[in-house]
C-alpha cells in the first residue's frame, strides 16, 4: 500500500513539472516581443565624408636633369657621358645646389642595333653598325625658387640635353595637412547636421572617424614666371593640399 502511494506521488510530481515547463515555453513562443527584448537593435547613424583644403605657395622645386650620349662602343658612350655629367654636377654646385639635393634617378645603357640615321637603304646591303646609348639622370631639389631659371640655364650651358619633370612642392607639408584636416572635420560636422535636420532627427556624438586614403597635393594656377634658356618659362603657381575624413555620428531620437 505504501509503495503504491509513493508511485502515485512521483507520477503527479512529474506531470506538474512537465505542465509548468510547457506553460513557460508557450509563453515565450506567444510573446515575440519578450523573446526579442534581449537582442540589441542596430545603432542608427549618419555617415558623411568631410573635405578640407588649403592653398599654399610651394617652397621647393624638383627637376630631372641628365645627359644622353651615344657611340659605337660601350666604353666610348660611357666615357663621354661621365665627362659631361662631371660638368653638369659642377654647374649645379656652382649654382648653390647641395650634394644632398642631387640624387641619381636613372642610369641605363642600351644597344640600338638599327638607329634611324644608320638604317640600311635600298642601294646598300651593308649591316648598320650598332650604337650604344647611355643615359644618366639625376633629380635635383632647388630650395630657392628664384634661382630655378639660373640653375636650368647653368646645366644647359654645361651640356645637359635631357631636362623634364619640373614639379613644385612643400618641403614640409605637415602644417598644411593639419589645417586641411581641421577643415575636413568641420565640413563633416556641417554635412551631418544638415542631413540630420532634413531627416528630422537629432545628431548625436561621433561614432567613428577614419581617414580617406588618397589625400592629394594639386598644382594650381601660375603666380609668376621665370624665363629660361630656349624661350621656356618656369611657373611656381600654388599648391592645393586636400584632406578627406569619413565620420559616423549616432542618431538621437
């Protein structure tokens, strides 16, 4: 009798436990809002790209200067090139260019088997003699912009026959970049505020900031010109230093 009563009690306890568990599960299924309450809703935000730029006058010029020679043998072409480069480097030193501001950018020896001036003709079956071309180029930094014309005149007089790639830059662009960065952040704030107003929401604090890779230094219109040999001119102009940032702001309802 006692064993039978114990068995009935255990059975009732199990039925009660199962019933309570089922009721709890049904409550969770029938209440989606409760089930989702533990999930974190995604943050609402406004993301903009701010742009800032400043215009500055360059303080240095960089120019590629060199000598190209040709001869029937490598030795002759190299020897003539070296002799001419000695004169060019001496002219640069006399013009006030320091050794640290002269850097070799290219030195090449090329065999030209069929130069135009020695191409075979219909009346001749002789094989044209090969010609060796030697090119030696250096990048020169001129720190006194008023002397750029004088430097070019000096190297041309010394025999330089290859001049190209004159560019103007800032020796230290740090200050200009910092100013452009400040303007970019101000522009981002202004854009975000305008979007928030249009969207009828309140702009919150900054969520994230990232620098947009590709900020550039762009040459602007010429300011002054300096005549050089051959009737050309050098125009320093201005530089535009631009900066971009991507900023995300929280939205406050």
